[in-house]
């Protein structure tokens, strides 16, 4: 089920990103962006699938109520008397409005129409993120944090995806970077800030009220949620490096007619898609709030057990609460050093513009090396 929910969440990220990316770029003067064709059918599909995919969490609630054999229609009860059901109805109605707006635009929409559509999408995101882990744990604080994270990611990735995969040429590329680079930096800062805020909510352990976020993060590595979070954080390093490559290192070479920056921005977008997939898993994974209970039920990550010889089940059965910690020895330092070498290769390949494949693979191997370094230090 987690795999299905991860795919659904991943698809929702893509749908929202494409909608936001296309509509935002229509607000930008043609002199400050590459030529982007209006993909009306694609956007109609994105608007249509959002309520369909967003219905799966509602259906899970319906199944739970149906299994309790309560009186009345379970689906109707969920849609009329639960927050998740009513938010889905709001999301669906907003999707219909968005469909009508897109249906009326066979060519690039006017700025006013694009602005209205973006406002509707903002309302849809508001409704959708209200059902997140963070929102369920910290109400409005968690909701706002997750909404900022979701908006920042979809704006950044949406523009990047649309330009990388749909631009007809690299005309006006330097003018595009002048405004997109600051936007990407603001989005990155918002993502990191919201990510830290979200972590403080979702991995906070009530079993150890005096613990800090670092200790909770370490403890979460014992389950799949923490492992996915670690991979997401490490991949963010690769994304930042590609952002530096595309937004700063290549800035002076964009006027070179033999240079094609699109293949490099495509590589950056692929990294971001990996992060989308991990975000989808994290959004529906088991939170590490009751680590003892998760360990008793066999939820310990196989990745964690492959690195650590500590038997967490014995610790829990003895009545103690597991407390993971880092101690980086020579093996961890060796992996960190290899990761640094792959970083150098990644930047070197970009500097020489020798191969986007070499640079991309070096980034992936850097992430893997850093992961081995962290896990060997537990």
C-alpha cells in the first residue's frame, strides 16, 4: 500500500508542478524566458487527475469506517462529517473551476486569467496540505509549514520542468536566469526552513520529551521513514550543486551558441523528481513517534539492520528506549572522502562541460558514498 500511496503522492507533485510552472511562465515577458508552447491537453489532464489521486486517503478512511460496521453509508459519512472528506470536496470543486479556466484557453492565456488560475491552484494546495502529517500533529503550525514546503518545491520544480522539457530553444536564456536564479534561491531557503520545521514536528518523540531534533533524527534512522528522510537530505546536496552549476557556473557561457544548457537543467530536474518520490513515501510512512512500538511490530528498517549489529528488539523487550548515536570512525571518514572526490568530479565535468552523464552519475555516487559514511557511523 505504501508503494501505491508513494506513486500517487509523486503524481500529485508532478501535476501541481506542471500547472504552476506553465501558468507562472505565461506571466513572464517573452523577452525574459525561452519560447514555451501552451500544452492545453497536458494541463487539463493534470487538473483532472488531482482530485482522483487525492481521493485515495479519503478511501482509506472510508474503509476504516466501513470495517467498524457503523450505521449509514461509509462514503457519505466521510464526505459529510470528516475534515478529510470535506477538504476533498473543496479540492474537487476547485479542480472543476481550474478545468473550466483551462478549457477556455487554446493559446497562451491572458495574464489576468493565468493569475486567477494560479489563485485557484493556491487554494487547492491549501486544502490538500491540510491533511498532511505535520498538519495532523500540529494543526495550523504544521499545516502552514507543510504548505510553504509544498509551494516552494512546486514553484521551483514546476518552472524548471517546463523550461527543461518543453522549451523550443534556449533563446533569452541569460534573461531567464537573471530572474529564475533568485527565485530558485528563495525557494531553496523556504524548502530547507520548512523542512527543518516539519522535521521538528514529525520526528519529535513523545517517549523522550527532553530529546532534541538531532537525537530524534538519529533515532528515526531505525525505521524506513528516517532512511527515506536521510536519502532526501543527501539528494538535496546534489540538487544544490546542480543549481550552482546551472545558475552560476554556466552564467557566462550561455551566449555560446554551441552550449546547450537544457540537458543540464534536465539532469537537475531528474534529481528533483527523486526527491518527489521520497517525499511521497515520507508523506505516508510510519512516523517515528512510537519507536518502541514500531520495533515491536517489526517495522525496523532492513537498511538499518544491514549496517548495525545492535538488536533493537532486545533493548525494547528489556524495557529500555533505544537511543541511536553517531560515532564516525575511519570507515565513515573514508566514505566521506570518496563522496568529496565524487563531488569534485561532478563539478569538474560541469566546468569542462565534458559530460552531463558523468556529472549526474558522480552526484548519485556522491550521495551513496555519503549515505554509507553516515550509516557506518551509527
